[in-house]
């Protein structure tokens, strides 16, 4: 069930705007490819890339480690791969939340194997207390405590992505709410 609002819509807007300005300053002289990690990052990715006034290529990758639970399975499955050539490009991996780091570590390793000039990670939310593997997050919007949250792209069993704010989700033990 839905719990309290953790991050308001206005706070999300401010965080996205601040990230866009910081990243835009980093783009001088770069040939960027922004890669959205589906499905969770799609709302953040859209809001972020629309605010950046530097030419870019966009693409999508989808990996999963959750399924219909509130705990990572520890096994990452690649569902959709990128379709653009990233060799020699500056890649910005845009993620909704960095939790255990397992999914992100696998995605970054896959992308690095394709010889981009650089790979940087942009995360709307970061939960450092939950890390199981060390991953570099180059641009972080908001650091949060260890709570399972939904909204603005984040889900539980594919639900609640469409909430305009970030809310806590408290599982009642069921696979679906």
C-alpha cells in the first residue's frame, strides 16, 4: 500500500533542473549518447533530456533484477539492448534509482565493452546504504534513506510509475497491491 510522500513533485522538479544544469556544463566538447534504463527511468529521462540544450543521441536499455517483489533478486536480466553504436562516444546512463548497484554494474560493464570514450551515470535517486557492489554515480539528484519507493517511474509490480511524486510503498506481503 502507498505510504507517505517522500519527495514532492516540486522537489523532483528542482532536482531534475539542477542535474540538467550541472550535466549541461559537463557537455562542452562532448558527443553524448544518453541511455535511459527502462522502464523506471523513463519519466526522469524525459524530464532531464528536455532541459538539456546540447545536441545528443538518445537510446534505451532494459535490465531487471526485481520482478514483483520489493527485494532485488541479485540476478540481472537484459531485456532490451541499445541500438546505436556508442564506440568513441560519451555515454550518460540515466537511471531512476541506484539501490544495490547490481543492475547498474552489469549495464555499465556491458556498455564499457563497446568502447565508448566515457561512461557516466546519472541517477535521480541514490540509496548508498543498500549497495552490494561499488558503482560510481557521477550525477545524483537526491540521496534517500532505505525505503522502498514508487512514483515518477519507480514501480512495485509494474504499478504506481505514473504517480507525480515519490511515495513510500509498504508491502503487505502480496505480490500485487
